[in-house]
């Protein structure tokens, strides 16, 4: 294994797909939140580097999965793409149009095509409004259908997501968690968007219900040619729905590529550790696999580590890792679409768990 | 050696809407040094079950027995119970942020646990032991962190502090109620690793309550699958994962994207868990079951042995031999359903199949029925 020199060229987006197949292109997007002192004069004393120099591509009709732990910046990234918060630097292109920091008015037509499904079906539905009216909101906001026509379309949507259209006048409290998430899906689907951003859409649901919603999302994608940006911390759920996967750590993408490549032969030690840590619902797999137990916690994004942001927790870290930031690039033997930001990528068959350094050892 | 022996435990609550039958006749044993995994979805009664053992369910109507080291936990006075809680049986709750008091230092809270049970321990000794415990659960620079407040700890560290507290008095049994659900995967791995190691060191028995079959696959010896307040299936870990008998267990496995039972397309369980106030007749799972036949509608099955050695038990009317994921077992199940399903059960099966596309209901083309 040899040190790979850092690539100083432009960050690779990890895709060699034709431009016409690209729905969303994110170029070097950075989002920093200022940290201010309290009091009258709110001096800025630092920046939370929530998303830092992230580039990715969502192809038409495909699913890009984003995995990462709490604080990795995956939800912030989603909000930047949806135009819910302005980006600090970088560019977001949707369907060939630059939509970076558009005004509210200019953003309006784009919002029809980008919808979101949120994590918690309990807090994302107004408890005092009837389900029909919640699902009909997009029609009202964008003035696309009124009266009887709106009701017909809403009931069609309800049927499509597996809800009984007769429950049009019920309140969210009368539905279970899985059904509520279907209401959220119906609302997202109302304007026939091109992209649906799913931010942890099933993590609040029980497994048997989770499978219902995942299957529904898959069916809708096939029927309407939707693209998904699918964010979750559950690696197996992401694997199940995604065509390609990006792994985030502390605001950066540390590895991305086709689902089979990233899961099959992870090159970044963090990806390898995440995969080894995920609980496998299979006793033999659980017993035979070597867990890579990471030491410590994710550092603060206000003052991220120098060089590779993962180096303080990395079992393979060497002095170079703390000094020089690795670039996302295809490693030896990988297809051009599988890129990793690591100076010393994991090689096939390497026993990372041997470098197991439990802090409690 | 049997440490805890629970027999026919019933727990119900009177509410304005009616009687909630949270636990309806559960029996199980926990041996010293063993790990029992209790799996179930929201509302299956798994938390109420264990909280009842420690008299943490005020207002509940409880019947049955729970013998721990020779005494019935359910007959204890409040005073006796205070000596069991924390000292003999301790609990780790799901959310470490709400389980720790935000206004007291972590070290003080760990020391308080010790001092509450042993008045002879001075404040200084208590703090020293807290440092020692925090070190044991892997908190770096424990002698400094002992003076931190909970908000200065990360989620994983808070859960470590909770574990330190649970260990403080060397209990014989630890009940961990979804201890890693609020944590990230890498931190979850750290905590499970820690629990396993501490258990091996001290020979403590563990009841692990979780909805995550992955956690169970990792650390349990025995598994009890709960549904609507009862054990649907109880077996060794291997039998539950590789030879499930109850259609609910099988359905859970097929719902998980990572399990060997799940194929390209997930097979969800149709419908929703039942209301515990208004339970269905017969087998409580029958409205959601792909193998429903007439007997399921009228008679509630009880746990019976489905393996030769009798350790694998299941509460389902399907033939005893119909365990596992093999084609032969599936044929046997389908044959039973064909013979036993009359009009009433067929209507239930149709309703289940119509609930969502893609569910597997024997005798009905799921896709077709749903469209």
C-alpha cells in the first residue's frame, strides 16, 4: 500500500454520466453558521462548518443515499439543496438552472419540483387540520387546483399512497405512525415533483411499518420517474433504496460511489467502521464479523481537526493525515465513479479491526 | 441457575377509554450471566413488562408472580423494593439525556446512587467510586469529567454514565430498555461492546429490550418476541433468526433490509398493531397474518414447543413442523391454510392483502388484490 499523492485538481463529483441525465448538481457547496456571543453586541466568534465543500450529483430517476452520523451535515446539505437555507459558497444546479440563493419569488417555480418528506410524522403534520387539507396545501399554495377538482386529486393521492380516500376529513391523530408518514408522502407527491428529499423518512417507524413505506417509495419512483435524495443513518435502509451512496463525516463527503462498490469494498476507514458497526440482523454474520470500534466522539464542527477530519479517530492515521487534506478521487482499482478522500485507503482483505484501539482497553 | 422466574404476568391499566391490557400472561426465566432479548414493536408491552417487575408502573393492576432470588418481586413492600432497585436489579433507560438530572454534576449523580443505598459511604468516598466507575465504562479523564454537568457530555458518554450508575452496586440483573436506540451506529457499537465486556467480567444477567433485531442478533442468548402483550415466540437466538415459527417473527425478519430473510423487495406486514383496549378475537395477530385460517379467528394460541428439545416455543396454530424459512416449511404452512381456511378467514386474508401492495398473503395474489 502506497501513499497516494493528494489531487490538487477540481473536486471530482464522482459521476461520468451525461449532462442530460443530471437532475441536481451540487458544486463545492459550503454552509457555515456563525457562532455569536450573547449580549447586545453579538460578535461572531466562530463558524459551525456544517457543510464544507461538498459536490455531488443526483441523476434523473435515481436515488442518491447520504449516510452519516448525527452532526455530519447531511440534513443541512438537504436544506441547502431544497433552497430552504442560503448557501455560504458553492452552486446548486437543478434541472440545468442555477438555483443558488434565488429570491423567494424566483424560487417559487422550483419549489414545485423539489419536495421534502420529514423524519417525524408526528411533528410534521399540523394536528388541528384535517388530512385532506394538509395534503391539499401544495395545490392551494401553487394555485393549481381548486374546489371539487382539488378534492378529487387529493383523494387520488391518498389512494395512491395506500390511505383510504374516505378518511379525507380525519385528523392526523386518528392515524398511526406509518399512515401519517404516508400522508407526508402524499403531500410531497401532490405537485408531481422531480425530486423528493427524504430526510430520515422511516427512522421513527417500527420495522414492519418501515418496510411498507420503503416499498411505497420504490413503487412511486418507478411510476413517476422520481429522483430521491435519501438521508438516513440506517445503512441497510440506505443500501436498500439507493443507486449511489455518499458517506458524510463532519461536513465533508469522505466516500461516494455506486451502492455496490461503497458497501462491497469500502475504501475510507470511516465507511468501513460504519459498516462494521451497523447491527446485522443475522447471528452468524454478527458473530463472525470483526467490529471496528471507533474511539471517542465526533469532534466539534466549530473547530474541526486539521488535515483529514477523521484522523483523530482513524485506526490507520499517520502524521500526513493531520497535515494534508485528502481529496476525493478514485483509488487504484476502483471505477471512476467510486471516489474516496483518504491518504491511506483500505485495501481489499485488510484487517482494520486488528487496529482496534478501544479507549477502554 | 435461574435468577428471575416470571410466571403468567398480567398488567392492565384502567383508563377513561377502557382497560388497557398491556401485558397478558407472560412467563420467562433469566439465568445468571445470561442475556435475554425482548423484541417487539411500539405498544407490544415490552417496557411495561419490565417496569412492572420493579414496581415502576403505579396504578396498574398486576397478577402473576416474578420470583427473583427466591422472593416474589410483586409482593414486596415499597421499602423492600427500594433495596432491590439499583442494588440487585438496575435499569438503563433509552434516553440518557432525560434520565440524568440536568442541574447536578454527573459524578454527584453516580455517587448519590451509592450513598442512597449505603449511608456509611462519605461524600468523598462516593466521588472516588464515581471516578472509578466512570473510568470503567470508558470515560476519558474521568477524574475531571466527574465534575461535568450532563450537557457537557455527548450522547454516548451520557449513556456510559447511565451504565456506570447501573453498575455502581454490582447488581445481579441489569434491565436495559432500548439503551442504544438514541445513539449513532458507531456509538451503539461501543456501548454494546461495553455491556458485553462488563457482563463477562461480573457475570451479571441482562434483559435487553429492543425493537432492533440487529441488536438482539449481536448480544442475546435467548430471545422472546412480543406481540400485543404476549410472547409470540421464545427460543434461542439461532432458532428465532433461522427457524422462525410464528408468522409475526417471520414477518419482522422479512421486513428488515439487511436480514437474510429479506429479498430484493421487502415483504411488509400489512396493517397496524392492534389497540390494547380493543383486542381482536382469537390470535391477536390474525388480522395481519398472511397464513390466517379459521381456527385463528376464534381460539387464542398459547406457547407450545415446536422443536424436539422443547426449547423453541411458539404461540401459533400452524403445524409444529412448519418452522423455518425453507420451501418445505412454506409448503406445509400453505397446505394448512388451504385446508383450514373457510369463508370468515378468507375475508380477513383479503382485507390484509388489500391493505398495501406487495404483502404476502397465502391464497391471494397480493399485487392483484391491492390494485
